[in-house]
C-alpha cells in the first residue's frame, strides 16, 4: 500500500465519527421537518433523504468537525448533543407549521364538527377530521411551494451558528421555542377569527330567535344550521385562508435562527 492509502486508512475513524455527527443532526431534524417528516412519509424515504444529505454535506462540513475523541463517553456526548440540536431546529419548524392544524381544530369546534374524530399523530391520539385535513394541507403546501428548501438551508447554515461540538445555549433555545409556539398559536387564532365572528353572530341570532319565538325548537334549528353555515363559510374562505397561511409560514421559516 502507498503512503496515500495508509493516510486514508488512518483517517477512516475520524471520517466515520464525523459522518455520525452530521447524520445525528440531519437525521433528527429531518424526522420533524414539515412535509419531509410527516408520519405518512415511509421511514425508508426519510432515512434515504438523511443519507443523501449526509453524502452531499460531509465533504463540505468535514474540515470544521471535531475529530473522534479517545474516550467513548465524550463521543456519545457529542453525538447526543448533535441529536438535540437537530431536534431543536426541526421542532421549531414543526411548531410553526402546526398553526393551520390548530386552526382546523378550532374551526371544527365552532362549526359543530368536533364529533368527527380520527387519529392525528401531530396533535395527539385523537383530533378532528378537519384538523387532520388541515395538517395534511400544510404538508402539501410546504412541498408544493418549496418551503422545505428554506428549512433545509437553515439546517445546513446551522453549522455556522452552532458548530458541531459547541454546546447548545439552553436559554436561547428555550426562548426561541416559546416564541415559535406563541407565534404559531397567534397565527392559528387569526386564521380562525372569521369563524369565531360567525359563531358569535349565529349564537346571538339564535338567542334572539329563542326570545322572540319561544315555541320554536331552537336546538333542532341551530345544529344543522351551524354545520351548513360553517361549511359554506369554510368553502368561501379556504382559498384566501391558505394564501395567508402560506405567506405567514414563509416569513416564519425565513426567521428560523440559522436562516437569518
């Protein structure tokens, strides 16, 4: 074997450790990123995506990655730290993308469809059918509009903000996650605001009807009327609602810590 071959063999342990470090951050983030990390996406595809990103980024990131430490405990600490960073970055994007699903949950309650439940891994064991549909619409919107590329770019640029091996600033991470949660909840409430107003107006009208015509069975009028009016309002507002959500989500992704 030549000297170059011996040098390559000697560098293999460091190269393998660096590959594990990169895959720990990329793989953890990809499992949570909107569109790419959905439960409907087969695990083999998500794993393949993580490996493809690893093959593309390792040659670029290798010079800035730490070498394999001699102690096994230190190696495990570095890997666990990279997993935490990946979960933090992917979790930020996931929390921001939950706004439409949360709005769907609220809208379903306001228009009388809260009894239609189905399994929703994003919001819990059980969620409304409308909330689940809005969650799937989020994944379609992220993939169709190319917003997943913004999240992936932020993930790649995170190595400049948080180099591999550098400790994650817990205070900054907690603050950013809290702000992302507040922004997501605020966006969900804004998206559902027309239905809140509609529900208030409908209940006021039913209250007046009950006072003016006590003999009318208000309950039997209210339930189908609420559902029909809610579905009609949803059909009317769905296009502008999705447009507003897409614009807000793009701004939120552009504001991710490593995407600035």
